[in-house]
C-alpha cells in the first residue's frame, strides 16, 4: 500500500511494533505530524482488512489502538515506491478473557493471546509476507501458534494456519467464533 508520504520516515524497521502510544518504540513521541501520518496508515489498513474480510466495520483503527491494550506488528517494504517504502500489511494481537467450551461441552475461562486482525495487501498476498510477519510476532511474544486463539478466522487464515503450522483441529465455540486448537484448551485449562 502506497501513501502520499515517506513510509521510511515513519517506520525505521522492516517490522515495527505499535501499541497504545501509536508511534513505534524507537521514535520520538513528541512529533504530532508523525502521529497524524501513522494514524492515517492504521486507519487505511484497518479499512482494507475489513473489506477483505467482508466485515461491516473495521476492527483496527488508530483510535481503537489507542484505547486498547493491543500490539500491532506493521510490516513495510522500504525499497519500493522509489525508496519511499510501501506498507505490506499488519498483524494485531492482544489478550482476551474468553469463556470457551471444552470437548465435553463444559465452560472454561481462559485468557489467551488472540490473533485479532491480520492483513497483507491484496497484490502481495501469497508471497510469504504473512508467514514472515506471523513468525516475527511468535518470536516476540515467545508463544507457539497452538497456544493462540484466533478471532473469527477467515478461510484464508485457516488455510494459512493449516499450511504453515499444521493447525487444523478446533473446538467450535457458541458465543465467540474463536478458533481454538484442542491441544491449547488442555494446556490453558484452569485447575
Ligand atoms: N486463498 C486461500 N488460501 C490463501 C489465500 C487465498 N486467497 N491467500 C493466502 N492463503 C493461505 C494459503 O494457505 C497460502 O498457501 P498456498 O498459496 O500454497 O495455498 C498461504 O496462506 C500463503 O502464505 P503467506 O504467503 O505467508 O500468506 P499471506 O502473505 O497471503 O498472508 C493472510 C495470509 C494474512 C491471511 C492474507 O492472505 C490476507 O491478508 N488475507 C485477507 C485478510 C484475511 O483474511 N485476514 C485474516 C483475518 S482473520 C483474523 O485476523 C483473526
């Protein structure tokens, strides 16, 4: 995704980690123009992701990120667009308290790290960027894919998880459409 400003000026790393402060940790929090541009990028990414998933409204935006304790991994390609850089996509994660059903239909309370939103620009999908971004997040969070919960996974995400991490088995949930691997239910179940 191209923007009418220099993406490399906003994001110095190939993958930047954004949180409630909006700006990446290594950047100055004092520059308001920087924050406005970052907000524009986040809002456009959120809209593109919602469109790709057929959602009625974006679940990612600058204002939502400011009020939620989520972490957003943003990937750029710094070489493209004559050296100004393009945004490749993003992955948003956060902890959520969930009431899930185990295999016996018993409710259990868990608070796993959840994959909340994940998007790679249309023209760049199926080039391995999603895998690179996901693996970066796994390393940063020090977690395995099997221990994560996936919020309303799209068919593309389910195919992605099956292909790269061999994650296929899930326990259907009644109240939340979370994809949750049966193994992780056993691991996170409260005593
Ligand atoms: N149809 C089916 N499977 C797909 C598709 C597609 N159009 N695109 C990617 N995949 C899956 C396949 O398993 C594919 O392997 P294959 O090409 O051999 O079939 C694999 O992903 C490719 O892996 P990557 O190239 O690393 O993945 P990519 O960069 O495309 O990123 C992502 C995956 C984020 C799901 C991307 O396809 C995308 O943005 N899709 C649209 C938005 C979306 O559905 N996001 C997930 C929302 S659900 C949530 O966030 C909890």
